[in-house]
C-alpha cells in the first residue's frame, strides 16, 4: 500500500472520529440548552457605556467580521469575531425593549452570505417599525453585505478613512479538471439531470451553465439594488450606476449619497441623541463575558463552528463544490 493511500486513510479516520466526537458534544450541549427551558434564558448582560436616563436609552451594537450563518465564523479555522445567532438575538432584544429609543450599529465587515445579511436587514427593518431610530457608524470597512445591512438606517456615518460600497454579488468555485487530468484522476458522476453537478470542480463549466448561474446572481443583485434604492431613497438607475462592485472612500460615498455624514462614533451618538429627542440618554451594549449561561451559549457556538470546519474539510477531500452567492468584498 502506498504512503499516499495510508495518509488518506488516516486522515479520513481522523475526520470521522472528529465528526462523531463533535456531534456528540454538540448534542449534549443542545440538550443542556433545551432542558427545562434553558434555551430561553437570556445569555446577555448589559454594560453601560455612558450614564444617563435609564428610561430613554441607546443600544450600541457592533458587527465585526464576515457575516456568516450559525457558528460558521468560529471553530478551528475561522476568526470567531462574529456570531450570527448571538447578533440576531441582540437585535430582537433592542426591538422588544421599551426603554430603548434608538440603536447605534457599528459596522466593520467585508460582508458575507446573502441569506444572513438579509436576516439582519429584516431585523433592522423590524426595529424601525417599532418606532426606534437606527444609526450606523462605519469603521474600517462596511462593504457589500456590510453596506446591505447599513442601507435601511435612518442615518449612516463613516469615519474619514472608512471604505464602503462594493455593491454587488459574487460566487466562485475552483476548476481542478486540468490538474486532475495531468495526475490521471477521473471522477465518475451519476446524475439525474444535465445540470445536477453544475458547479463541479472536476470539469469545465459550459456556456449554458454560466448563463444559469448568472441568472441566480442577477436575482440576488436585483435584491441588493432594491435594498439600497429603498434605504437611501435613490432612483434605481443611480443605484445601478454606483453598483459596479467598486469600493468608495468615505468622501466619495458621501458625494454619491451612499452615506449621510463623515464622523466617528461620538458624533453619531450625539446626533442620534438629538434625533430621539433626549439630551442625556443612557448608552449601553450587550456582553456575554460573564455568567454560566453565556458560557454555555459560547461553547455551543464554538462547537457549531468546529462542526462546520469538519464539514468543510470533508468537502475539500471529496472535491465537493460549496459555492454560493455572497454579498462579499474579496480584496
């Protein structure tokens, strides 16, 4: 038996054992969450950033990192900066808290998946429908999906050196077919229809298949255009003119109507306080730093991330294409 085959067998065994172990731990933690209503317990604590009127408050939320569903941004290989499940829960808390009159959302993200980006967008729309003001303050970057979630805000601020825009959709996969041919590797595929393996990495994509996938991208792009058009009160033609995928500096974004003002967090907070009609509102943020239940919540999210890593490693070994449309800046 060759060394390569032995290594492949060992790697496969490690992946299988790892997957079983992680799934077992995940099932245990999930059971802890669901047993006796634990899953309904709030894992967040509030940290006051600025003292003020506790009956008229501003919630300060921060989205930092790539926007991905579940625990995909955590695990062994991800940065773990962004937790989608936790962030959605925070948005729900803002919507349902009668003492919160406004929300400042700090965004530092290149964007991410189309589905989780739209989930956040819908939550922000719900917060506004609950008669709460929403302001966004962009840090280093709020591009693609980062701009998508910012568009419905009542006002958008960006730092002088912020980068934003990149309005558009992208999807890609790697074609290994030429390399496989050189190595003498051939994949046998049994499929129910001509396009069932439309994004296979083992063969070249046909012209018809490119047209099919382009139509999918176009639908997601049209959705993005509508979000910007509605949020920024622009004509569709102007949005499409701006939406060629490029990044904009803060000044360029302001000149083109993609943001309202150039300024840092304190400037945005001062304007938001005035907008909600309160001179001295309390400003707070949510934290998961302390407490037993927040620790369990963090463990569950980390396990979800590791499960996703195992899944991605399996896909790489089996040469499975997981390409999907994304609102993501890839620089």
